[in-house]
C-alpha cells in the first residue's frame, strides 16, 4: 500500500506530506514508521499532519456499496438483499448480476470524487457491506468479492483530490440494527453471535492490515447506528456495545496503530450513555447522527456534553433529508459547536443530495413490481411487467446515475457552508 516519503525529498513533496496525502510503493517502505502523516487527536479536535485543525465537511457515498431501497424510490423493498431478490424475480439472476457489476462501475467514479472536492468537501464517508470482503453472494459476485479493489480505487481518487476517507462498516455480520439499513434479519444478531463477532473482527483486521500505512484514510468506523430504540431489551443490548467495540479495536490494533477509530452511540448513534470506558484506546473519536428536529444547539446538547466530558472529538456522520433553510441553520450550529459533518447522501434519485439521478422512463414499472405482493410464485408471475421495458429501464438507470447525466442540487450544497475549490 501507500506509505510516507521520508526526509531528504524535494520541497514540493515535503509540503504535500504535511497534508498527509503523499505515498510511495515498495515493500521496504512498508516497514517504515508512518505515524507523523496521519490525522491525530488533540482533545476535541482533529489535527492534520501540518499541525492545523481539520474540521470535517463532506458527504456520504451511500447506496454505492450498500444499496437502500428508498434511493431507488422503493419502499417495501428496502434492503440490499430484498432489492437483489426483487430484481432476480423481475429480470432473472444473470441480468441482475450484470446490473450490479455495472452499477458499481458507474455510480461513483473519479469524476464524482473530483466534483465533491470542487464543492469544498474535505472528507468522504464510505458506507460498505461486510459481504464485500467475503465469498458470500453480493452485488453480482458469488466469490472473490471486490471490496478491496473498490476501496483501493477510491483511495487513489481521494488522494488525487486531497480528500480524507472514513471507512464505515454499514452492514456488519449478523446485523447491528436488525433493520433494513444493515441488510439484516430483523434483530441485531451481531450482539448474540460469537461467529458473527469473529467475522466482524477478522474483516476489520484484514482492512486495517491492508491500509495501515495509508494516510488518506482518516479512520475506521466499526459499524453504523447500532441497536435501534424499538427493541424491548435495548438496555441489555446497550451493555454489550462497548465490549463489542473493544473487540474490534483490539483486532485492528494487532496490525494498525496509526489510524483513528470511530465509535457510534446506541439508538441510531444518539445515545452515548453506554460508554463507561471512553478512552480505552488512545486514538478514539465518537460519531453521532441526526435527522429532523429543531436546528438548534439544544437538539444536540447531549452530544456536546458527552464530547466535553470525554475531551475527544465528536463528528456528525449522517444528517440531511430536510429543507435548505433547516440544513443551513443546523450547519451553523455544528460549526459553532465544533462538530464536523458529512451529509447523507451524495447521490440518489431526484433530490435531497449533492446530485440527483433523473428517473428513467418506465422506472415506475419496477417500482410497482417492488411494491406488489410477491409471497408466492403465482404472485411473482402475475406482477412481473414486460421484460423489454424493465430491462431497458434498468440499463437506462446505469447511464442516468453517471455524474454527467445527474442534476447538481446547487441550493442543497450551498446550505452545507463549504467553500468551493476553484
């Protein structure tokens, strides 16, 4: 992987190294200590290698490596597994597999990353599914998944554009939420299953080993929005959260002592009371989420209070889906209170994002099928629309999702308070 260049190089590369985004190849270099080029923690602040403060501003690449139904205008069919099953019923498994492979190629490209940077972002959060690092059937592949290849490309693009990258395991083995957002089975089985926990640790160890000397990566977010509020045993599950985080941190630290590790609170990254040993590692920061509610300091006071009590950074990993006025007001509140943010999402159908995908002709046929009763084979056959029309609509989507064909949501971007890069 990429590693820092040491002293004795040209002044140009010294300057670039101070930003933390210069690397070089070579096995020998891999053994060199690289820590000075990484983002570090100083109380509630993130510090870049040149000693200046990093205030996170950016977006999430949601839907790219963890499809969610609403971004395709689906409601009932709302998780990656459900969407894949529905597509297979609609157009067959081979056409579906080919769709997913092309989807991954087209949905986020180098041009998207350059565009994000041009709008003033300094950080991207990448939600990903654990299956991308297994031989499980996922997004068009049944073996030799392409998770590392996708992240390798993204790292290269982020380096080119001077962007930091947060890796977020949005869908953990067994599920950490038991809802559609982690593509799970209706319960957060990760907290109950030793096998799932072992796989979670193994995947993070592999990721950390590959990227341990990569300064483009700001940090690793162990998993997203654990333990929803609607489980009656949520307090019992909450008590298991910090110990499970400690397992993941220990696995990463076996191979990587350079990167920051991000921990989200329970109940959709909103409750930080379960943390009793908040500084069990020397490179921890915390991450909160918020959708809706008043755009005031009082709305995030619990996050601020926790941050101040532990004297570690707090970062708003997800926020969005609101009016432009609300977003502008809330961004000011976060800036005033030293909470960086990445808005959700970068791209989806139509609006509430950086760039909107235009709905292809006859996409409504796919939406209707996704909402239809499909509990038995008769219902599937009865609901299936004309093959030529829906296959063309899916093919058209693959073109529509390219940046050059999307609609830039200028007013949305403006509310985020970033300074465009000329």
